[in-house]
C-alpha cells in the first residue's frame, strides 16, 4: 500500500489534498455527539459523504476522520477503549468512499495535553498512543500517515517515528502561527531538520493561519529541506460573532493563494479549517491549469 503514495510523490508535480473534515462534520446533525471521531462508528455515511465530496472536487489524497482519535484525547469522552476501532473504521470508511480514485492518509493530531516537562504526559504514553493509531492505519490498509497541527516538535517526532515503525510513509506538519512559530515556539528550520531525522518524507504546515500568513513558512521550509512540502492553510483568519465562526476566503481567492503556495515551493496542497469541497474544487482547477 505504502508504495502507491511514494510513487505518486515521484510522478506528480503537484498533489491536491482534501479540505476540512471537522468544520464540515459540524454542519451535520450528529445526534449531539461531542467527539467528532466517534462519527466513524455512529455516522459512517456522513463521513463517507464528505470524503466523496472532496474527491469529486478533485482531491487526490483524503485524510481519515481520526485527527483526535488517540486514546489520550478519546479518554475525555470515555471512548479510550474504542480507539482501535475508531481508527480502523476511519481508514475503512475512507477507502470504501474513494475507491481507487484517491489515496487514504491516516490522520494523527496532537494528544490534546502537554508532554513533560510542560505537562503530565510521558514520552512513553505519547509513543503508545500514536503507535495504536498507526498500527490501526497500517492494518486497515492506509496508503500513508499524516501527522498534523502539531505545536510541540518532540510530540510530532514521536508520532512520525510511530508511523514509520508501522511501515507507513509520513507527511509531517506543524501548525505555525502568524509569528512564524508554533505556539510552543518551534520555527520551520528546527522542524524541517528534526522531522526529517524522525523519518518524515514530506514536511509541511497546516491550520492556525490562512495561506497569506503561511507563505513565509513555506518559503523557509523550501530553503531548508530537499523533501517535498505540504501546505494546508485555513480559509483565512476567522471572525467570530457570538457562536458563529466565519472564514473569509472564497473558493476562487483560496485557489489563487494555492498558486502562490505552489510558487513558494509547496507541492502537496489542500485546506484546513473553514475549507469546503468548493475550495478544493477551485484549488484543483487552478493547480491543474498551472501544470498545463
Ligand atoms: Zn485547521
């Protein structure tokens, strides 16, 4: 399975990833479930529908609905004992939804609690949590793993190493704020070298900011790593009015920024919070026209 992803990396000039899962799921009635990843067991058709919408729009890689499905985070919802099944189902749903039209990336997000010495999570606990996810992805036949939205470089490296140990190629993304650093103070230069050492085969950035603010980070990464670079920005910087969050970038604007990210050196491009199949559709069209 993993060879398909590496072959795609070698063959394609650019690869289109999907957009947001979380903000899309929140638009559906999920019977009040608080843990979005639990939808893999309770509402698989809704998750499958979102994957299909992204592939129809032009996504070549889709990410499983397993971002927060590590046992540390699931424990908050009393779901830690279902972690294996939630992760396995995440891959099964995506695979059945997209068939041969797209590759499936098992998604790993942060544990949601800080590692020692800043918090209580030991490296052993973190490693075990990420290994559970990665083993489930590998067993269920994911093409690769995407480690994303990381702020702590040690945590990110533990996740990358866990996935590499399961035989999965890994895209490793930190989440850089407008300052150009993650909220734990990591800069792209440090990330590029340590994530590559940990075994990542693509280095990138996602979430926190829109494409405009991400551009500098991508340029810095391009200067400091020979590896392919991924960029999955939000649909701009959101405005929050009461309980309503609005994302400013329209699909056509997002697509124009996608071309700038391509020019800055990213070759795997998709979206994060606030992006929709319409954003990915416009992006795919713009990138394809560029490839001539
Ligand atoms: Zn996001």
